[in-house]
C-alpha cells in the first residue's frame, strides 16, 4: 500500500509501525466527515482491513483510531477516466522533452496531490496532435508499456485513437491482439476542422495563434491544410470505426465516443457498441446519449470554469439537467475537486452527488466495480480534504 500526505493537520494517535507515506493493511481512521453516496456522516470512523473498507459508522464515544482525521472531509479516491496532462509532462515546452520515466513520476505526484487514486492517462495513438502538429513525444507503444510496468501506480491507459490515422490504428490493434483477456479502454476521436470540438474552425485557428504563436494568416493556412489532409483519410476513418465496433461488440474494448455533437453521432456510437459519450459538445447530443443508455462524461475544467473554453455546451448546464455521470480532468489534472466545490456552491447538486461525479461515476464509466464509494467491501482508496474554502485543499491521499 502507498500513501501521499500533502499537509500536516492529520495526526495519528500511535505512530508506531506506520512508516511515513505507507499506511498498513489494517487501520482505523477516525473523526472525519465521510461523504457517502447519499449523505454526509459527521464524526465518522472508517475501519480498513486488508486494504478494504470494513465499516463506515459513527465514531463511538471514547473509541480510538490509528489516524485522527481532525474533522476533515473524507472522500473516496478520485477516479479520472480521461486525463491529458501526461503529454505536457513529456514535453513541457516545444523542443524540450524529458525521459518517459521522469514524466510518469512527475505525473504520479500531481495525481496524488489532487486526490486522484485511479487515473486513465490519455495515450495518443496518432502521428499528429488534434490540431495537426507533430506530437514530439515518444511513440504511444513506448509510453503505454512504461505505464504498465509501473508498480502500485494510480495510472492506467486510455487509448486515444485518431480514426483517420492508419499508423495509430495499426498500433492500437497490435495492443488489442497482445492484451489477451484484458479489456482495453479506447476513445475514438476525429478532430477534423468543421466537426466535433472544432465544428467552428475559428476555434482551431484561435488556438494556433494563442497556443502556438502563429500569425492569423499562418493559422488560417494551417487549418485549411489540416482539413484537406484529413479529408484525404476519410475512408480510413470509416474502416476504423467499423473495426472498433467489431471489437467493442466482441467485448475486447470498452469504447468511448469523443465529442459527439448530434443525435446521429450518438446513434452510430450505440450501433458500434459504445459504452460512453465522452465530452458531448451539445445539449441535444448529451440528452440523446442518456436516452440511448450511454454513460455521459463531461469535462471537469468546463464545470470548474463555468463554461467550455471552446464554446461548446456548459458542463454545469448538463449536470443541472441530470445528464452527466462523470467528470474527467481533461487538460487540467487537478480540476475534479475544483469542479465539485464550484458545483455545490452554485447549487447545481449536493456534495454527495458532486463527489459521485468524480468517484463512483467515472468508475462505472470504465467498468470498475471495486472502488468509488465509501461502502464496505470496496477498496480503501481515501482522500482527506478541506472543502470549506472557496477552493479545495487535499490534506492526504491514502491508497489501498
């Protein structure tokens, strides 16, 4: 078992036998406000046995504890089904790449500090970025192998495949073939200008100017080139979606559909065996996904900021309408708890419901049934946090 402590208000009654950063398999956490699926249990005690929650109950008068939570909020460990921060860790500046092992260690530290105990890191099976630039980081296969080789890591792999990139699709199929009985989590993406997240090509042009330092004319020329290049690969995209549908229906992959914008996008995702509508860009697409039985994942930065940076539908609006099952960190690795605090303060949902969007909801999206709630029988992935201020502060992250 591992644990990371990010602040010191949590004290232990008897520290003997509990090495720094490593809780034992059996312990008792006392005097916390436990966020349960349907309510908050004040002055709670959580009993952990063999890394599994055995009991969540009121702290008995005079009862002891191995760790005194000091009235902190206790949440299940956060589950993130789509995080893109690893790309920035690998290449913090254009032309400045770092070793894969270093990038993974840095990403792991940020996850623990954010209270994230299960994180599906987006690994791009494509030759260029979503906006058509060279990726500039090691091949997807190398990164995925390095993540799988980690010991006791929070990180898992979200296989992000560009449906119009033949080389990326081939690399993904090789991983599926080598996976045996394991079910890979796959998100199919198509960032061709004029559709999905970039339905308005000016959004991509603005990104090229503000994010990549191009002049407006250079940005316009680049976006036109990228759209023409993508159009030449339209048939590759059609074949890829058909192939992914076969794998999903056969139970070889758990399929996410990225940026659905229309009812037709949602219907096609259902037909190909998809399980999750990821980052729907319109209210209509999200509502139709719910009607068709898909789980819906929205962006935590969208919810935390109060709107989409790309001009798409507000996550807060979708949540208020009951159309969101999970919030993912997307491009901001510590946005999940910030979104929780913002949603509760704005009256969009209760604290237990908001916490569910970053714990049990995402666990369900990736098919994990052993974590995500403070209930007996589940993993003792626990986060102690101060949620009383304007923004959250993680006090400790304990991982089974």
